[in-house]
């Protein structure tokens, strides 16, 4: 097993800006929420295969994400429709053709 690169001892902090318990927070209200790491299921350790897949995803994101200062709205393929390798629906930047937004 390998130490999970995505968390500290199995816990990760996510920003929550959403509905919680049926109550909507004010806009721009953002909560830090501590959850079990989604990569290692809160164990703090991942298998060699899992570590490789995390690194592969990071590499993909680092290489394929747009870093334009002002990305323009290019194409917006739905789940599974794009040939770039990203399954989830996402936005391609009109300047550089890379992914400017996921989901
Ligand atoms: Zn983890
Ligand atoms: Zn771009
Ligand atoms: Zn794409």
C-alpha cells in the first residue's frame, strides 16, 4: 500500500456551497466540510493501482486544462460525447481547445 496523495490521514476538506439539510445558505456562503477521502475511502492508504490511476488523472487534468486568462466558451459536449478523453460533460475553451470547465 501507498500513502494516499490526496488527503491527510484519510480526511479531506471540501468546499460546500449548496443546500444542506434542506436549508439554503446565503449566496457565496461557503463551508469547509471534512469528509472521508474519496480516493482512499478514509483509510489514508491506496493500492499501487489506485495511486497510478490518481496520477494518471492528475496528469490528464494538468495537460488538458485550459490556462487562458479569459477562456472563451467553445464547445460543450455532454457525458460520453467528446473524443478528448474526458467522459463527464465539460466545456472546451474556444481559444486553445483545452478543457476550461468540467461538469
Ligand atoms: Zn485519501
Ligand atoms: Zn484556453
Ligand atoms: Zn472534450
